[in-house]
C-alpha cells in the first residue's frame, strides 16, 4: 500500500472522499461503550477508514481495517507521530489534549530521535529480572486478595485490578509513598478525559519530583537506570518516558486483567476448573487482546500533508487513529482460532510496538492466576450483559466487576507476607547475570516457573493503604 501526498495547502472545502464530509461518529459517547461490535460494523460501512469525533468538535479519521492499520503503522514517513501541528488547532481545555499532546517521548518521535529515546527505554526495561518481578506481583496480589477474601464478595476493579498495576509499576520505577497518591489521581483522570488538564498537571509534577529524587539518590529501579543511560536523557525527557510507560502500563494493564477475568468467568469455553492450569489463562488473555484490547483506539498519527490513502483524503495535521479493536476483528481476517495467535495489533506494530508488553503480560497473567487460585468458586454477581463499560474514545474498560464466592477463612499467604517485619529494603529487580540465558527464551519460562522467592513487605505498605482508601472513595 502506497500513500501519495502533495505540497499543496488544504482546500477551503473538504474534497470528495474526505472524512470531513457527512456525519462523524462520536467515539466519546455511550454507543461505543455499550456496543463496540455494532459501532465498528457501522463505521466499516465507510470502508477501512471512517470519520469520527474524539471529543465534541475534535475530528479524526479512524482506521478500522487490519491491512490498512498495518500500512499506517509501518509507514512513519507518511504517517508521523508528532502532534504539534494538530495541537495548534485545538483549545487548551480540549478533553483529549492531555492524552494526545506532544511530549518528548518515544510515542511522539520518529527516526533517529525515536531510536535514541527507545534505546534508553528498552535497555532499562531489559534490566528488570522477570522472575523477581513475578515474585513481587504474586506478593502484591496476595496482599490485596487477603483484604476481601473473607467477605464473600468483591469488586475486582476497585478492590484488585485497579490497584495491582499501580503497586507494581510504582515499585518498578522506585516511586516513594508521598508521590503515589498523585500518580493514582492523575492517571485515571487523563484516561477518562475528566478534569484531564488538571490531572495532567498533577501527573507531571509528581513524575518530575521522582526524576529529581533519583538523580540525587539512585536505586535499583527503571527511573535510576534511565537516568544513568549513555544517551544522557534530560530531566524533561526522562519525565516523559516515565509518564508514557506508566500510562501504558497501569490503566491498560488494569483493563486487561479485568477483561480477562470477565471472559473467564462468563464464557462457557473456559469452563471447568479455572484454577487448574496456566493454559486457559493465557488463552483468555490472547482472546481479550484480539476482541477487547484495553486500548481500543490509539496509536495516533498526523500526516504532514494532505494524503490520499485507501481512497480517502486525509487532511494535513488531522489525527489518524488506529482502531486496534476494529482492526483485530476485521471481517477480512480469515483466522478463526485466536488461542496462541499473537498477530493482533493490541500492542501496536512497527517501530512503535509497545516496549513494555512483556512486563504487562506477566503482570496480567499472574494477577488472574492468583485470584482464580485463591477463590476457585468465584462467580459473577450480575449477568454479564448488565456489566457497565466506561465511555471514552481510547479505552475498553469496565466500571466494576462484582463477584461472589464462599468466604475464605484462616490465614492466607497474603496475610503472612503482609505481616512480615518492616524493612527499608526494596525488592531487588535487577537481572542477575546467570539469568541472561533464561531471559533470552522470552516470557514462557517465567510464566510457567514455580513460585518465585517471597518478597518482604517494606515501608511502602503505607502507600498501598493510601491507594486503597483513595480508590474506594465514592
């Protein structure tokens, strides 16, 4: 697929075939949240590209075809990531601006600038010992499960999945307790596009404080490794790499955990003893990444000139958004079996493929395994059709996942871990030299490994308790 572009200025009237003609589908409204399959079917009537609004008065083109999406993602020359031309055309209080605005990070860079930033990120993430990470995820999951296991009921969003990725990613980045609350508030506000400008400012201030702290007092964490990387990132660059990784690793991972649990608890194909093996959990994750990816519409690009693509004229600087969900369910795809099939676009594709997908998948897999293993008789508290989805142009996220189960009495593993003596020692997430060969084999060894060594509770329990209190507030 080749896209032709010209140097001419945008015409005063949209040309024939331009998505500005006709009605635009509101991605921010309830229809997409309630019935995404129906919404994408309606959008496919326009062909592989469709006119949409990301928020009132913010037009964009949504790519719904799998082949068309790959063509965009693999052609950064025609479809660059820099949004600054578009950004000059929108109001400062635009609800989607904090999610889309330019930042000096991997997501908004191309060419050599992207390679430099990406190298710092991938090298720093590669230093994380996945076996130690699994141990920390298990211990954190045990702690959270112990809080509701004796009650016989829980909301797996508020009580579990919303908190777990925040605990893990803040540990990965060495975030101290006094910055944790700010990260919690800011992250959810940006994704929901509610008070997004204020949320963005809160997030920015918290991460900048973290960067400056690690410059002064480095540790064994991704923030410190970014700071010491040979490409010599500035404070501003470091801040935006961390913001991007936290944004991509917390909210979407939360949604992947919840969507996976919803599938396992509601689909007869995953019946039987759900806690009996890793295979079913991995199958469910693959299915969700195909059909309900946590980032449904994302991977924005901004043509630098008017571009004709797939018979549609795409205006200069206007967002071209990849519908990862619609592309994955494109009727033109012939594959019927998705188990073990990783050709989906949930992690994007091309040069901008998610660099933290291994860590996100590990967290998701362990989180699902742990709660199903601890509460094997767990059932949905309401019919699956009555579950409510959060509206928004970008994510696929449930508001709640209520479940019932026989109360678990007695001490759980989480109680024992939580009650260990306090210590100021953080878990050591560095990759030991002897594990280099194991890491080369990918995630399979980690996902199937026996339980990793226990991780001692430390002074960060105070922050965990604060997170739980904040997220439970009405």
